[in-house]
């Protein structure tokens, strides 16, 4: 669990003002990796009281732009947010329950995959999503 002092430092280092809604959203993303916006709103309202949907959306947008959080949107899913940024990791997603876990880069330095034809782009990130069935779903549906 990340302390309030650590969250405040993250905001200041990103040149963002420290506000109650920003602290609550950042704490929610740290404590609930891969949470969707509605889940984050629920957590924020439990800790910070009445914060509007729009305020949470605005904070998430500002955090994404500042590089404090990463927004992912797997195929067929709503956008999700995580505080693990800057390391080019990937994800594994359960086809049954939708749970998401981080997967470290498989080989080499970022990007850990090299495009067969980069079409002149300077590639700095590769995104991979592994799909399968998590252990809990495998054990309940053999």
C-alpha cells in the first residue's frame, strides 16, 4: 500500500497540484491494478466522499498524459488503469472471468518485440496481450 506522502511526491514530481480527488484516484489505481473507471469511482467515493464521475475521468486523463498511470483497453473490454508505468510490461487476461495480471517483458530490452517491418517508424514500445484461462476458472471448469 502506497502512503499519502509517496502519492503526494508522485503528483509533485509530475508537476500536478496535490488535491483530495487526485490523491484518492492515484491511491485507487495503486491499490487496484487494472481497475476500470467505474471501479475507481467506487473506491474514490469510499475514501474521499462525493467526487463526480467527470472529476475522476479528468484526473485519469491528466495522470495518463503525465505518465503517472497507464491506460490499457484489451479487446472487448472497457479501459483499465494501472500505476506500473515505463517498463514495457505486458498482460495476461482470462477469457472466462476477465482477470488481468502483469507479464514482464519476455526477451531483451524495450521494446521486447521487434517488428518485421517498422515502416520507417521509430518504435519505442510493444504491447502484447496473452489470452487464456486463469487457474481459478480452470479448476472450476475443467
